[in-house]
C-alpha cells in the first residue's frame, strides 16, 4: 500500500458532504477525484443546480466527473486510469455495475445510515423514525451486487431523540459517519478489519418514500401518527383532507385526560377545539394536539387560529374528502 490511501469519492446529497470534507483533512488520505450525479433542475423554480457534493468538491479544487450513467464504458476507463486504492460511495444515486467493483483494491466502501442488516434501502433514516425505533446508527460496508447486502466493516450506534425529525437525525448521522469512514479506510489498508457477513434473515427494508406514505390514517394511535410526522419530514410530510382540501399537519400526542371537553372517545379524525387549541381523536382512543395546519397553497398557521377561522362544527373531522 502507498503511504497515502488514494480514493475516489462518489456521492451526491448533503448527507455525503461531512465525510467528504473530513477525508480531505486527513494527511494519510488523498482524494483523487469526485463522481457525482449530473446537474439537475431542483426546487420550485426548477433551476439547474449543482449537487451538494459537487459544490464542496469545486470549493476544494477537486476534479469532478458527472457521468449520466455510471455503467458507461468511459467510467470504467476513468477508474482504471485513476487506479484508486478505495472507492468511497455515499448516497450516490445509481447502482454500481458488478464489473466496476474489483477495480479498487480495498473495494467500494459505503456509509449506510442504519445498523445493518436493518433498514436496507433508500430511506433508512425515515423508516427508523416512522417505525418508532429508539436507536439507529451508521454502518460502513463493502458494496456487492445486491442492495445493501455487502459485508459490514464498522458500525457506530446512536440514540434517536423522542422528538427528533428525519432531517435532524440525518445531520447527526452524517457527522458521525465521517470519522467512521476514515477509520474504516485506515483499518482496511492495514489489514486490521475483518469484514462480517450480514445475517440476511434479520434484514428489514427501507424503500424510497412515496407521496401516498404521508397520508394520515386516523385509525392509528396518536404516537404512530406523530412518528410519521417526524419521519416523513420534510417530504412527503403528514397530510390529510379537510372540507375537500388537502392540508399538511404537525402535532404531538397528548393525554386525553388533560382535555376537559372530551367525554369518552370520539371517532378517529374528529376535531375538538378548546381554549384556542385544536385536538384530533386518533385510534385506540388516543389524542393528537395539532400544532400547525397548512392548507394547500397557503402558509402554515397555528392550529388554534385555523380552528377559529374555520368555525368548526360539531363532529367535523380530518380525513373527510
């Protein structure tokens, strides 16, 4: 092995940037080039913009390559010419073809935002929160031809805060993953890490989020709805219908004993306005205190203001089309 570990960094979104910047600061690691997704239209204005990793690479004066398809023959030629010791890949956004995997001596090293084999797939942070997990972490692994099925290298476990949202947890995991990747590269280069096969029988999956995932099912207990609000932030969010309009909601579970106007359980989704606050009945006779309401095409407002403006009628509910 050379004195410095020579790598090519492959990644796209902001989650990958802390690791990229951390590796640049290491005197025993050299970043030869960056591969990231092509520039895409982003945001409401659909203006073409650079990926977060490309912006960081340009600022650091690192060569950037943006193949439309990483399986293109010229990418193989590029990697063979660069001859990296290792490929670091974080949320790149394309499947790596098997013929590219043997090029780096140390392999393609991925940082995955879960404690594998749990939550393989595109949205591990979101689904961990949605499912009410209290702990998660980051795993470095060698990618193979499967989806997050490769041998594990190192892991770092972390607690999930009881009110933590997906963006907040993602920020913490991305920072925790940076030194773990450097430690992984050094350990592999020195032969100190023994890769561990995953137990596939313990695997769970975290598929890409869909718009429909955010639709609130008021038959679920309030805590489950709250976990979805946290896990689906910022997209697709948690939304429901009110008087034929779609609206995004934010809230949290409360004890129904604290709400004087409740006499027994109401039907799921039924609304109660009380003392400038808004509550909704959920499954298992639980209650959600609504904090913010955003009707489609409008700005978010406090739930109390929404309730006063709507002049709620007895028996009105969220979820009615």
